[in-house]
């Protein structure tokens, strides 16, 4: 039989002939310190997240308390200021009095609950939009020069994966803290790509752009 008529080798045969490792090992090598796309160190990811957290908290609070809540709870900000003042006075006098801690009014309680829901939405949108539509980046990540990539395509995250990643990160630090945070950090012990729980669920990894060599 001529060389032209031979069937091409199967994927497994080709991998054996080329002495290539399994796909998991290939990814471990690709995202290793010596690989073409080294993953970002944990302290660098923590710094990027801290910058994002401060930004979202500040901007979100202004939007919520100055623009959104006044539409449904006009007196909420004034009541919050008064309640905060009462708390400060109570803390200052608690060594000399047994007066119970002041409680917010019913209107303020409703406003605080709505503000909490809106803040969660701000976090989710910020992280999801950054992951899905801005090349796996956020402002904090851009400052630290790191970004998320897909472990399937080795390129930018698909839109759905970005939304999942942003959502899982938000739930981890906002609703189920600290149990979820411990769980997602524990995932670091079981993989070589420095993937946290939300990385694994969205099939992503965070790379250090300063160290990429291609």
C-alpha cells in the first residue's frame, strides 16, 4: 500500500508516537511557571480583588444611596445618618449604661435590605461584564496586569463562562462568606494551575501577563 493510501493515525496513536502527555498534564505544563502562560500568584490576585472591591463598594454605595434608594425610600439616607450617630453615642456610653443598642427604623431596615441586594447585583455585573466582554479583565486586574483565560481554548472566556465566573465569585465573598471562601481557596491544594473554586467551575485560569512568553 502506498504512503498516500495509508489512513492517518488516530488521536491516541498520534499522541503515543509523539510521546505527548495527557491533556491535563499538557495544561499543567502550559500554565506552569516555566510555561508560555504562567498563572498569577495568589497575592497578586488578592491585590487586584481588593482594588476592585474598594471601587465597587464606593461607586455602588453612591449610586444606591444617592440615586436609586431615594426613589423608593426618600428618607433612608437621613435615617441612616441618624442611626449611625446613635450607634456611635451608644458605643461611647456602653461602659456607663446598660441601654440596648439602637435599632434601625422599619423603613431603614427595608432600605438596608434593598441596598444589600443592589450591592450584590453591582458586584455580579461588574465581575461578569469584565470577565465576559473585557478580555477577562477588571480595573484591578488591568492595574496588576493579570487576566482570566479559558482552559479550553486558551483564549478569552466565552460570555456564559464569564457570567458564571463573576457570579460564583460574588456569591463566594458576598452571600456565603467565610465558608465558601475557605472552600474555594481549598481548591488550590488540588491542582497545579492555581485555580480556585470559581476558576474550576468556569473552566478558567488567571495568568500573569508580565510573564507570558508568546
